[in-house]
């Protein structure tokens, strides 16, 4: 996959805060928004809904973006807020445990590949879930959203140096988990 | 003291930043298990993504509501006008009503009053219609003339003209004398144009025995009781006397009075 060039749209809209093309913006950022939401949320439907809500919010809130913030930082700041709202809603209304599982149509590959993918995803997810919330969110912004250290710093309200130090520590923790066998 | 409490080296921090950038760009170094796992995890996330049909905002507003709106406005303006015109046409007395239905007054149906009993009638067979004074407003005809022709048995011509003015509320006493033309002042007037009022026999319905010179009623004997035909009596109700009532005095000679004439 081609590396996401966040600065392309930031340069396209200009530093003066001119509104970029919304269609091109969503076409480029929507996969990344979904990837970030999916990495932070457990189920696919909720991630899809939050992605759509983020896109809808961008249509109206893009004009309120401050010029010193990049487009990517602004977009994923909105996405982070939406995900936080979902987490708060789940905390207030916990899901009920049912005996029968809903039928889900699996459109993925064969059972063996799906098992391997699920195994890999579950393994990584289990590793990430063992990290603190701040470190996990930071790695999601850097890996899933594809933000740079500076953009992640804008989203998290940190400095770029603090972000780099925090991500270094998070990676060291992950490596320690993998070396010790982790949860696998 | 743990490893995290130690201030990390700047080189390690930079290396970690580079490593994250490469993993995010799917350029994970081979042999690094963590990098491969993260790359596969990101690929799984990408496979779950379903691209939208189109990200272009589409207006869901229907096109072409202007025609329906215009039709609604036209109907809202036309219907009150049509109803107003209809209501104005239905109301009598309006100009539109006269234009559409003409200047004809509305037809009024009146119930005719029952005929009053004859005041002087004692002979029911002689036509009560001729003897009945028509007073009041029941009859629309302003005046009626009863022309009664007398057919005498002795052949003496005698024409009796019974005039009756239908003036409302005026009752005339019956003429007890012999009915003759002399009693009628208007008949002496040669200017009377009504042929039925002329003393000539031709003015009457009696066309059989009327010798010339029979107009002088003073020398003629009293006529016989006049046989009044019901037809003439009835027909006389529909005749209008315009010449004999010119002096304003209406005379009414009824059949009753003729019957009481001296024989």
C-alpha cells in the first residue's frame, strides 16, 4: 500500500485555511478513518457507523479547523472524539450477553486463511490491549491512521518530542511482550 | 528502577520513530516478528473496509417540484374565482344574474282566491260567472266586459250590453231598468270604437234579427229577459272594456238584473 501522504491535502488547501475539496478529502481519508476506528473498536458495524459520523461531521466542521492544525490532525481529532463517545456510551449501557450468537455472513477468504488472519488480529489486538490507553491510542494514530509524530501530537495535545518518547516506550513494551511469548 | 525510568537515548527514539513509519507504510523489515504481525493486522483492517459507492454528496431534493407548485398555486387562485362567479350567478338581482338569465323576474305562483258567492244571484242556472261581481284583487284583469246579447222571442231586436268594470272594491248597484244601450252613456258616444259596444246589431253576437234602426232603444218595448249564453258570459270575462269605461263610471249589468226586467 502506498504511504499516506497527509501533507498533500494540507498543502492543497493551503496554509491560509482555505477549504479543500471535500470529495477528494473524503476519498483519501475515509479508508484511514475506518482503519483507525476499527482498530479502536471491537466490532465492524460500530466502526462503520463511526466512520460515517466522522465524514458527516467533516462536512460541517471543516471550516472550523484552525490553520495551525493539519487536515489529518483535525480529521483524526474528530474521529478520536467520536470513538470516545462510543466508549462512554458502552460504559453507560453495557451490552447484554446472549446465548445465541447472531448470524454473520463471512465474506472473507477460506476458513484456514480466516483462521490465520483472525489469529494474527487477535494476537496483535491482545498485545495492544495490554498497553495503557494513552500508549495504545498513540500507536493507533501512528500505525492505523498513518499520522506523523507531529500530527499525532496535535491530536493528543502533546509535543512532538513527547510523542516520540511515548511511542518508543510503547514499542519497547510490545517487544517485551513478544519476546516473552505474550498471550499466544 | 525499571527500564522506562531511564531516559531513552535519542538514537533509539529516532529509530523507533522510523520503524513505526515503515510499518505504517507497509514496509516492515523482514525477520522482525512484531513488524510482520502489525503489518498483517493492518492488512486485515484494510480488507474489512468496503469502499463507498461515491463520496460525492448528492442532493436528495427532488427535481421538478416547481411544476407541481405552480399547479397548486393556479388551483388555489382559480377555484375561489369559479366559486365566486357561481355564487354571484345564483344570486338574483345581480348584474351577472341578469346577464346570464336575462331580465325576467322570477316566476311567482299565486293561489287564486275562491270565487265569492253571487250577491244577487237567485238563478243558479244563468251563469254565475257572469253575475258574480269580480271584486278584489284575485283577478288580474283590470276590467271585464260582459256582452250579453239578447235574443228576443218577438223578434224585436234588442241588444243589451252589460258592462262591468272590474275595479276593485267598487260595487255597483244593479240596474233595475231594462237593459238597453241608453243606460250606458258611453254607448251614445259615436267615438266609441269598440265594435262590441256599438248599438248596431253587428256589434253583438245576435246576428239573426236585427233590423236596421233598431238602435233606438227608447221606442222599443222593454226587452224580454235575455237569454245569456254561458259561452258568451264566460268569454266576456276575458274581454277588456276600454271604451265604455272611459268616463270612469263603471256600470254593471248583470244577468240577474236582466232577468228581473219586466216582461
